[in-house]
């Protein structure tokens, strides 16, 4: 017994509807104005000044040196630190450590990212990390992430 004609027509109509919806979404996205940067002209001018100094993403300390790590907090801050074969391990460790030791935002995407990332790195030992991650999430239940404060 194969599918009836009505079922086939229903599947074709649903597929056509989905195809038209995807086509309209692509047209809508491609018709949007293209801007090179998501910020305004005044921010662009401030970034291109000679006196602009990069900041650490963790502690907001100015990074006036030419190194891979922040002298104030030790996090990886180099321009290509996530691409360097040895230094990117420290970035991964910092991300995983923040999941079990700091307040994290409890959105489903963030929690799923911690689970999948730890599974890809730790493999069969990942449930040990998950225990500490869940304990940290329960400990910080209802708390918003602490805002970054400047060391200046």
C-alpha cells in the first residue's frame, strides 16, 4: 500500500510553500542595504584614530603590549591567538573554565554550546565537566552575569 494521491499532493504543496518562503527570505536579505560596519561614522572615526588602544575582552584593560595574554588578568588577547597552534588551547581552557567558575548566561544556546564543546574536547570524560557545569548553573540560578568592570 503506497501513499494516496492526496498525501502526495499535500507533501508537494508543503514543499512548494517552504520553497517560496525560503526564496522570499533570500530576496528580503539581499535587498537590505549593505553597510561595511554595524556602527556609525563617529565610532568608525574613533577606532581609526592613532590613539585608540585595543582592550582586553575580559577585564577591559588597555593592551599596549604586543603579546598574546593580558598582563592584568591573563586571558588570551592577541590578534590571532585563536588561530595559533599552541595559544588557542588557552582560549578553549578559558572558555570552559568560565562555564564552571563564573556566572554564565543561562540561555539554551549557551548551555548547549558548553555541553557540545566539552563533549568534543573531553569525549568520554565530559560528564565530569557537565557535573561541575550544572552545579555552577544551579548555584547561580536567577543571577545575571556580572558586568565587566574596567581596571582603569
